[in-house]
């Protein structure tokens, strides 16, 4: 089994948040896998959190996953200014 690694991180705009459960659902659909986890840590500078999306290191079609993830985040977190970074 492939190791779990951080594949994406993102921050939301001011006064926006998403529950871990909802984020895991979004991430699972985007990655087409239930072998995913999410983490949310407070930012060291400013308000809000940094969200990390973890999955298997051998997740296939990462560019396609990223496209789906961007669409789903935009759809389910309305009005959020999302800064998404691919980590690998």
C-alpha cells in the first residue's frame, strides 16, 4: 500500500471555513478514493486555517484530480477565495 502524503493544501478567504467531514467528502469525490484524510491547522499569521488534503502517494491522474477538486471547492464553499497548492 502506498504511503499517505499531503497532496494539496489550501487556505480560504476571510470569514470562511469548511467542516472536516464536508471537506473529506469533497476530497473523496475529487480523488475518486475513500483512502483520504484531511487536516486543518490554525494559521501562524492571520486568521483562519490551512487545510491539508492527504492521499496515497501513487494517486493516479493528479492533474485531473486537481481540476475536479478546484471545481468542487468552488461549488461547495461559495464566496470563498481559495488558494490551492499542489504539494507534489
